[in-house]
C-alpha cells in the first residue's frame, strides 16, 4: 500500500514509465468495468493521506507483460504455480484462492486495457 499526501490520478506517464494505481476495494469489488479512480482516504493526526496500490510499467512492454506486472503485484509467480498445482484438489481454501486470483486477473486485464 502506498500513501500520499497528494491525491493522484489513476495513470501517470513520464519518460517511458507508466504508473497505474488502484485501490484494494476497487479490485476486490470488480464488476467488469473500471470506474473513476478514487483513492482511499486515511486520516492520521489530522492529516489526510490517500491510499492506493501502484505498479510501474515500461511503455515498451507488451499488453501481456503489463497484465503480468499488475498480477504479480498481488500474486507472486510461486503463488501462481501453487494455485495451478492445487487446482481441482477439492480443498475449499484452494478453490477460494483460485477464484480470488481469477477475479484479480480479470481486474488486471481491464485496468491495462482501459488505461494503456
């Protein structure tokens, strides 16, 4: 989680680097469309900060590489491999993890497609 005293936009591009931002609640409640970016507000000692997740991308990366970077901000490659191995084993916790991954994967695709 990144915190900033300045409210920032969803996308920032400078010298070939693209920064994409989203909130956990936005990703968790993804319904198929990317809405307006509204960072979460956190007040600490009477100072307002804005909380969000951020990934830095290179504008020369392919769509797939960008999507992978967003996904890997939440699920490491090892996590992804473990989910593949555990898929279909009948353990409810594993099925829930896989569903959470698939939902975030759909969010990552929509985010990249909408903003890049």
